[in-house]
């Protein structure tokens, strides 16, 4: 029996069901009830978590076999008003949202020897179980932002396709779109537990209709909303913007999509695994996984002699403690006793391997694996990963491939940004900003970043994850040891010390001087559009509807050759301000659908421009 501050993950359908059962009076009190519940002590006893909900000693009990509450009956309350009390809905709304596809895969892995799917995901930074965002300019009959284009009179109409969305999928897509549009209209502060429950209900409907990508995107919106409203230090507004954009885009396109496009928009509930014979793998690095949806663990990246990347993961329901300790757990593949930390520096010989499309190794009963020798980053075969031109690596990542970058950089110093310290480096003449991959205080990412800033002048090989931005930017994951040749540091698991840094040969550059090294004076003012996009998500439609000289931003965008940006900004502001009146002069409800479509067009355009500028910043 233990005390902790984390509730088990709850299935979206359970939260939606409990909130829907509340009376209107209790719904108005739901957010306050969640806040009160957060101050109550939790006690875990095996698969059961108990919470004392009042001063009379009434207990709320959550039964979570496998770490997930999958049934409303598994949440029981001992107060006098149960089962129609506020406490059950408050507990479900306060708990992390369960990734049901992940939970099913994890349970099946544990119970069925023939299953070849390993537990966990290869995604990090709050994205577990979320499908990637389609982001390239469309050639399938859309207007370039992903919105449905109207055929011109006399234009040739494509033949009726063999596959089109079903009626339940139409309805599910509309439900997701309407629920996300309501969130966008209300903004972060206005999107309380009731609106979140409606979005979770839409996510459950989408999953039942065979739209796992839309369901995952809707759950991601709820997870990011909760992080924002709880003032989670790891919350990033850009992540919430991306989640809202993905959910709206998929829900908007599904009714119009056919054939291959529809297949991509539907997504897959589980990744298929295919046989890949025998593999000889070399460890690269290991990184912790800690998601806002209640999953934690570690992922170890490996490569074969041809430079193809494979991952071994151990991700399950849990918190920061599991993320910190997972690196010292044995990898879940074959009979090897290697831990993730050891595999990151050793090798693996695998027979009967099964691999997912993303490179994740399966852990089925037929898979055999034994320890083998590793390789240094500057020795074959890993050395060839750093031999690929940087612009080519960036192009691959922006084109939908893996987003890891293998870079050789010279550290310059640090500069403080709104999100925290940023490490500045020179990458073959490209000014580069390296940021922490995760901000949770239990993980050493940010502390290591600050120490590396004092190692100015050091030339190191690093592994980073591309961040699409108008300038060269990436999240730092692993690096060569600053003073110990041949060694490397996993920045999310290992902690650097002052003694690990080289002796200062000269004074480190001041933050202002270091900032000049990455200054881009001619950067296009796309931030004028991006700022409005983010304001809508955080403050809601009403923030953009305030009177003012909004046309000034559009005129500036036009002056810099961004005419389309000015046009989509004008439409976004017009949609926000539009309010019709009835015959008696009373204001009618806002057209949340029009505003959501205008916002989606603006965000898709800004995202595409960001990618073009990102490629250019890296020399592409």
C-alpha cells in the first residue's frame, strides 16, 4: 500500500458517461469539485486507488486493472448521494485520459504469448498514441490548406471512388469537429470539464466508428487542455495548437475523403508488425517517456549496419518515477538481461524479429535476442548516420520520415527564451538553437542543458529531434561526453556534473553576444498570424473579436509578400467578430463552425510556411 498524487488513467467513454449523468446543477459545480479532489490524499492498494472525499471519511474507490479504469462501475463512492454524486465524475475528469489502443495492446502483450506487439510507444513530449499530422500542400482537390475546394464550373469531376466514409464515420467526424469547435470558441479558460467530456464522448464515438486517428487527436486536445488549466510547467501552447489543428483537420476532411486519403485519415488502432528476419543492432541512445496522458517509461534507439533505425520501448501507465526508473529495467525483447541504459551503449543480435512501420521491435514469444558488442558514434557503422548532409536529414523529417537529426555542433553559449534557457550552437555554419526535450523537474534535461552552456567552444556530436520553426531549432536528446572521449550522455537519463565540463579556456560569451550568433534580422513577420492563431486557442473567439486596428497586421503581411497570410488573417478576424441578430435585435449564437474553419485554414497555412522556412534555415 502506498500514497501518491496520481490517479489511474480513465477511459474516455467512462468520463463522458459520468459527466453526462450529472444534473445541470452538479455540472456547474464540476470544475470546483475537481479542484477540491486534487487536495485529497490518494492511497493505492494494488489495482485500487482510494480517495477520502469529505471530512466525514467517505471514500471514493477506483478499480484499475492494468492501470486503466475501463468501466464506470469501477468508480465507486461511499457518500450518501452515490452513485449520482459529483465525486465520481470529478475523479474521472481529474484522472489522465487512457489511451485505449495502447492499453489494449499492453494487456494483450502480457496475456497472449503469440502477440508480437511490444508495449509502449516511440513517441515522446506528450504525444503518445497520437497520429502524425498531414502537413504538405494538397494535390487531392483541396485548396492547399486541407479545406475542401469547390470545383470550378465545367471542370472535370473525378469518378466515383470505390471507398468512401460510412454514415457512422460521417456522424463521428461531425461530432469531433463540433466538439473541438466549441473548445476553440471557449478558449482554454472556458473549456472546463463539461466541454472536455463532450470531446471525450466524440472521441469514443470516433473510435467505435473506425476513426482511431480522429479519436486520438480529440484525446490529445483534452490532455493538453488539462495541462494548460492545471498550470503544468511542461505545458506548451504550441502542443495544444497542434492537437486542435490535427483534430479539426481530420474531422473536416473525413466526409470528403476517398480511397488512399480516407485510409490515412482513418488511421490504425494498432501498428501492424511484420517479420524482418535476423537483425544486428547497435545502441545509439535512450530517452525517457513521460506523457500527460498518464504513460511513462523509456525508449532505446538502435541502428543496423545500413543505418536503419529501430526502437525498443517499455512504456506503461505511470508517472515521473517510472520514467526515471525505466532505464534500469531489462528490455522487453527475447531473453536478454540488458537494461535500456546498457543497450544504449551495447548491441543486440535478434532472430525472428518483427517490426512495426515506425521501426518498433516486437516482443513476441518467437523473438530471440542476445547481447552483442556495441559501437562508438565515431566508428562504423554508426559513423555513417552523421555523414548524411544536414539538409537531407531535415528534408527527410519534414517529409514524414523519422525526426531524429545526427549533428556535429560547436557550442556557443545560452540565451533565455520565454520557455526557458536555450543552448546556442553552430552547425556547419548554420546558427542552431537546442532546447530541452522535456521540462519535468524529475528529468535532467534542463539541468544538463544549463551545464552544457558553460562548455562553450566544445565540438560535439549530438542527437536531436527536429522542431519545425522559421529558424534552425531542435530538442537535444543525447551528446558526446564533453571531456571523456568515446563516452556519451543520454540527457534525459544521465546527469552531468561540473567536473564533466572542460576547463574554461576563455571567458564564455555573454547571453547578448550568444544571441547575436543566431539573430535573423530578415525573418518574415509570420508571427503576426501565428500570434492570432495562438490567441484564439488560449483566449477563445472573443479575444479576436475585440475592436481594434486589426487590418494593420494584414497590411504588414502584404508588404512582406505574404498576401495569402494577410487574407487568411482577415477571414479569421472577420469570422471571430461576426454575430447575427434575430428579428428582435437579439444576438444569435456565434457561428462556431465558420470560426473553426477559418482558424484551421490559418493554422494549416502557417504550419506549411513554417516548414518551408525551416527547410531554408537548415540550408535546404
